[in-house]
């Protein structure tokens, strides 16, 4: 059963069960980075299409996965136009949901692309369901958001994670993964399974290496990271998560000197993340990070 293979907060599970039984024509899944939005969307799509697994879904001709192309800044109007054109093709299957379109990180849709989608969302083709994933509904046009039914991913507790994984992982490993992921199921699973393809898993490894280096070594590492804004943003998020875990450990171990340095370092990383969102020059952000990190 779909729900049996997913670590879910009870509120999220209740909503998911409702949508699994009554598929809407447009569902928006929101949750923080690393919460497992796409994984949840794929499992739901496979269930709607009466497929046995997500692996079958990825090769299924009537499932379309729309995402930002490598090197581009957004999901373009041209991609959406191609999608709309493909939806005109008839589907020779008898399931109640005949086709599913999943739009990953829908907040990356350009304004033109969002406006182009409005008509198809207002007048959907029979048997076609849309799933959009996004960190926040506020990142999309209100006219898009108002047409969707909504599923919010809440983070499961550490106790729930331990019950879900049982004896598969040690309590120490589960504690560490839960703290680093801040309870977000997608990232937590990637950390536990050592999934090298998860964007934040690799960034956390990079952040751990970064903190062990001297100033010169950090400068060299940042010189590579600033070449790609998305990778640099992932690195800052991973660094923030790692510092949060170290901060909690310093509190538990009553290390006031380290605690002050960690608090200052977390504030510095938070400021750098805000600066990146405000499109401050990336190399300048990296320089400020080097100068203000107290560890």
C-alpha cells in the first residue's frame, strides 16, 4: 500500500489518504527543502495510475515530470507550451486518472509559464491530474494557488522515525540524521541510506569538510562553490543545518565558549542566506562568510 512505505506525520498521512482515494485534478504539495515532496508526489501519482511502483511510473508514457533544465534559471514558457501541446494527445487507458503531470519546484515557473498554465488548470482535460511541489504557496501566483487543493508536509517526530525504521539503523545514527535533516523525511532518508544523489546530502558532506579546513582551504573551496548559485545556496543551507546540530550539542555538553562562537556563526550564515536571496554578489557573500564565521 502506498502509505506503508512512507514516513509521514499523522496530519500529512490523513490528507494523503484522502487524496489517494479521491484524486483532485490539481494538487499542490508544499513543504520545506528536504521534506520529500517529490517522493510523495511520485508515490501518489503511481497510486492514481494504478502502477505497482515508482520505478514503473518513471517509464510510464502518460506520466510527465516537469523540472528546471540544468543551467537555466526557471521553468520557461516554452517548456509549458510543449507540455500543453502534449496534453492534447488521447490516452488509450481505462483508469479513472489516465495521466499525471508533476511539476517539481513549481516556484521556478516563470510568470509567463504560470499564466500559460492557468487555462489548462481552469479547464483540465478529463482524466488528467496535476501535482505541483513547492516550498511555499506564496512563491506562486494567487490565481494558481486558488485553483489547487493543498497538501502540506509536516515533519515527523524523532520517535516516529525510530518506530518507522525499527532496528534497521542504530539509535545514534537516527538521532544524527534526524537532527541534521531537522525532521524532514526526504533528507533524513538520504542521510541514512547514504544517497549520493540527494542535493543536500552532498552539500552536508561538503559543509563538514569546509569546517575542518583553515581559512585558506575554505577560500579555495568557496572559490569552486560560488561558480553555481544553486550549489552555493545548498551549501549555505547545509552549513546552517550542521551548525544547528553543533549548537544543540554545545548546549547539552555545557560548553559556553563554543556556544557563543556557534551562535555568532549561525547568525552569519543566516545573513548570507538572506543576502543570496536578495541577489547580492555571490563572491562578496563568500568573503563575508569567511570573515564572520567564528569556528
